C-alpha cells in the first residue's frame, strides 16, 4: 500500500475521531459524555469510502457512506442547539400569544359560538388552538385534542313539547360541565398547561394611559376615514343608549379634523366664499369647526373598530375579538336595491366577550360578584380619556387667556378702606413685629455687682 493512501486513511480516521470526540477546553462546562464510534462503524465507513474512490462513476454506493456516517453518534448539545430557535409554547402571561391562539377560532367553518364556560376565550386561555372543524389541539404538542360538539338548542316554537325542550337543555348543561373539565384534564400528563392557564387580565386593553388611548383612537379614525364612500350613511349607525356622539366629537382636538379636511380647489373660489365662510363661523363657530368630521369613522373608532387589511375591501375588524364587518352590507346596491341590513350597532356587532364592550373582560378581575356598574368597558375608558383631555386643554387655554389679559390691562386701584380698620390692622401688625423682635433679640449677660467689704 502506497504512502499516499495510508496518509489519507490516517486523516480520515482523525476526522471520525474529531466527530465522535469533540475537543473541549478545560474551562468549558462539562457536557454529556458521548460514546465513541465503534471499530465496526469505522471499518464499514472506510470500506464504503474506498469503494467510492475506486468506482467514481458509480453513484449507487453514496447512500451506504451516508448511512455509515449517520450512525456515528453526535454530541447532545449540537442536537439541542438545532431546536433552540423554536418559540416557547407555554407562555400564559403573553397577551400577544393569547391573541394568536384566539384568532385560530375566527373561521366560521371551523368554529361556532359556544356557551361562556367553554367558549373560544376559555380554550385559548388554557393553551388550545382550533385546528379543524370543532376540534381543538394543544399548542404545546402534548398530544391533547378534543372535539367540541353540543346538541342544537330547540324551542317550543319549533314544534317540540316542554319535556323535550327541558331534556335537551339538561343534556347541553351536562356536556358543558364535562367540556369545562377537559380544558385542563385533556392535556398530556407532563404538559404545563394542565396545571396553569392564563389569568383574567389577559384580555385587558392597554387604555389606562390617556395619551395612548387618544393616539390609538386618532389612528383608527384616520384609517377608517380613508375608506371614503365605502362607509355607510350616518343614519344607519346606532349607538348604545346614553352615548352622545356629538358630545364626544366636541371634546376631541379640532386639529384632528382640520388636517383631514380637503383643501380648496383654487384661490378664486376661496376668495369668493371667504366672506360667507367667515360669517358662518361667527354665527355658529362650533358647527364650522366640526363640519368636516366623519361621524361614522368616529363612531367606529370609538368602539375599537379599525380597517382590516388595507381597507380597500370595505372591511373593518376588531383586534380583540377578531370580528369582521363587511360595510357593503350596510350600503344601498348600485342597482338601487335596499341595503342588506338597515342598521349598524357599533357595540352589539362585537363578540359578547370582547373587552371593548364587556366590562368584566376589560377590568381583568374575573369576579362575577363584583358590581358591574363600577367597571368600565374599553369604549367607556376612551370616552373618559376624551373628557379628561378636553378639560385639561380648556383649563390651559383659560389660564393662558388670563395671563394675557393681566399683562395687557393695567390694574385698577384698590378701593379705599375704612380709616379705623386700617389703623387697627397697623397696630396689630406692629405688635407682631415687636413680639418677633423680642424673641430674636439676644439678651446681654448681667454684670455681677461687687460685694461690699464686710468688717473683720
């Protein structure tokens, strides 16, 4: 055997040894010991490689070489590093990951609404995602899967008697209780979702900061305003009872709407209508400021709606409950037919568990015994932020006007006081000064008098 072939064999064995026994410095952390490659593996790999060199044109022996090399054991840390980039699946504190799981229930061909104890929010809180029709699977791939099916509700109006209706209700109630137990019990034995789920604050909208709430409101308003003629008419929009949309608009900064108002086409029309516009502003300044406001966009933005995708399709959606609305259903058709729906209630179109309308979901307490009247839904927090910001702005404007008035107007002389009261106040003032002077004045030490010389 030639020296060149022997040298190549030694190099090949050194490569195999380096793969089976990676060199580690002394100061590196100790790793799991790995069994070296056996002599039979080395011989088989060597023979396979020799066959490849002798018959270079034959590619059929390449799988044999690959199988021989794959049999050599790898260090455990190399396998672990390959999976290190995988995102963790057990993150019950992460709201974004919760919303990702909740969004899997959005498709109507896979999931329909269920009672509150086993609705999509509860499944998403316990680490489940919707993977097929009425089928949920654990996001941690523990092997847990549940098919959620309930019997349809029936009513006496459908031709069934009272006993049949009550029996169906009892069956549904028992099934709901069983499915509620499966929220945790259907996970694998070692799955962390079995013992821990998301808390009640996971649905809480970040609206505590008034500046953030108003900034997001303006973003939603601008996005919806760009939809233009795809928006329905004002008379179709319905607000919850007690909500004054005009009052909310009056509390918003007018800069929001002035920036979005269209510019005049030419200077001639501006000069022609200048006098009429100025007289209208003097007659009704509030109306002139809010005449360019898109009330439909304000109503939708106030209740958390925003454009879905780019807004070109005429869709608005909610990022908290993933409900979508096709606004073309609230507009008359091109052929003159009436709208599909005659009204659009911006609050009731949300899912019932959405924090924009559900006070318990927004509060994050999870206690049904708490007084609901004391809680605030998402849209109420935004409306409150508008009031607070407007009140602060009015106070700042009033203080500025007062300072300007005081600086520009000379002060009037004070009215003459009663001479007797003035003398009395002066006496009291000087009496206080004397008392303070007596306290602050240091007394000089008394000199000791010399004792007379007594006779001896």
